[in-house]
């Protein structure tokens, strides 16, 4: 399949064409670079950029990468790493339970799992944790959400068919309620999970989207239908899929699930936000897309496709993820500096221009940071694509710096609705 990109046929003066243009990583990168150039020229209202500090950030990332992966055999940054939390090989258990299925059937189940788990992965907040009964380990934040969603999936929470619990289907998602999700995630007044209602709303919207598109997700409305759509049509030839085609299909099919009311006309934009300094043609003027959770999901689907024997190409078409660990790395190493340090103590929303710009600068600077990290480690982009730089990596270094500086808290206080961060 060919990578879907912005071409001359797109009419950005019409809502449909403008939205299609914003559903590409080329648009994410180009507009992020606009804001980075502007900040370097001293025209940002919010940030200064210290290019010399990029080497400091690269050294921090390289050191963390060597500590975590001494042999430099670095897996992708994906949800599957969180399923390994605590050193437990949970995938082995899943493989054992899926042995009766053929390779496409196993891929569908793993895609089902990855989709719901990623959509449940927006920030948990500082006070929530998950206690895994088997092994007695306690996990917080992304690892906790990953392990909790893993057990929810194995317990059949997202399936409407008791005879087939290891699947996600439209009816199972539409029947989900806040009390049930809170129970499975061990959330309550003494163990508060940020954005619980938003997560349930998101999964129920996912159920509606799946049931409305049987041509994509099959009669049951399973996320795993993406495997058949992108691979099964290729016939007997060795199957290949482009990473950006995975993302494009997710954005085309699922953009309507996001509660954010960002739209052009009646077309939902999802994780795409206004910034007055962003230039673009037609109706795209002033908009900067990120598609963070959709890209995180795309990264998390690479391995299920590969485990089924499908070659995934064009990994670096996807961008770095604009979230508070990667963005925090840049603030904590001094690559980015707030004009007013007092802003760090304020509360912000995802739509505030400071947050939009922070995320944009994060995307652009991660692209510049990656080759510096590779140079320090003595590897090239073939051995260490961006997906591995992130895992090695920038996310882990951002977390380590946050732990040393603020007990794990992010450097900016962004109010989460459970669907962006």
C-alpha cells in the first residue's frame, strides 16, 4: 500500500480536503517546525530555545538508553513495553491462550488489545495505582494503566461474547460503564484515576465507530479488522504495510471518537489545535495537528503486524510523541525555557496556546535530537529508528528527570480529560 500524503488534489478550501491535509504526519512536522523557527527567532510568546542544550539532552538520553539496553537491541516504543512491566512476560500467557488461532486470528486479538489499552492510556494522575494480584506487584501511571487494561482484556471486559472473551467488539464497548471500569481498574475515592469518565466515553464512542463501519471492522465491529483491511487484500505476495497507512486508516476511521470539539465544518479533527502563528493553506490556517494517541497506537500496532509475518516499512514517517515525558525532557535539560517560570505552577488545558506550542516544539526538537543520540551511541537510523530512540530513550529520560526534580510530576500542570495526555 502507498503512503497517504498531502497532494495537489486536496482542496483545502473545503472542509473535507482541509481535514485530509491535517491527517498526515507531514503536516504535523511542517507546522511544528514553523513554531520552532519562530521561537528560535525570539518571536514566541512562551518559550526560549537553547540549541546548545540539545547536546545535554542527547547525553541524558544516550546514558539512559545504555543503562536500559546495554546491547543496544532496543524494541519499539509501544504499549507492549508496558505489558512487560515488573519484568513479567505477559505476552507468553496471551500467546498460550491464543494457540488455537491462526496467525491472522492472533493478530486480530493483539490489535484489539492494543487499541483499547492505548485509548485508556492518557495520564493516570499522581495518586492512582494498580495492584496485580498475581505476583503482588503495584504499578502506577502508564505501566499501571497497561497492566490494568491487560487484565481487563483477558477477563473479557470488552467482549460481548462470553464464549470468546479475548476480543474487543462494538457491543462490548457500547455496554461499558464507569462503575465497571472503575472496579476493574481498582479506582475509587482512595485511589483516584484522573479522567475516568472521559475514558469510558472514549471507549463507547469507539464502539459506535466500529459498528458504523462494518466494511472496515467486520460484522462484529472489532479493531482487529484493520489487519484484514490492510493486509488480507494483498493476496499471496509477502505482505507489507506502511506505518503511515496504519495511522491514516486510524485517523480516517476513528477521528470521530475524540470528545474534543475541534472541527472544520462538521469534520472532527481530534488531537488538532489552534495556534495563531501557524500558517497553512485554506481552512488549515491556524491549525496544528498532533494525533498523539493515534500515533502512539500506530507504534503499538507495529509488533502485532510483524508477529503475523507482515513487514512494516516507513517507520520514521511517524513523529515523536508530544506528551509530557518527551516535552519534560526538553524543559528539564534547558532546551526549552519558559519566559515566565511562574507559569510552571499554573494549571493549563490542552487547548491553551502555551501547551499547543510546547507540544509542537517537542515534535520538532525530537527530530533534531534523534541523530545526536544515535551519534553518541554509534548507531545509524536503520539500527535505531525514531521508534527506538523514543523507547531507549527520550521518554525514559524525561521520566527519570521528572523523578529527580519533582518526585515524578511533569514540569507543567496540564489538566487532563483522559484523552490527550
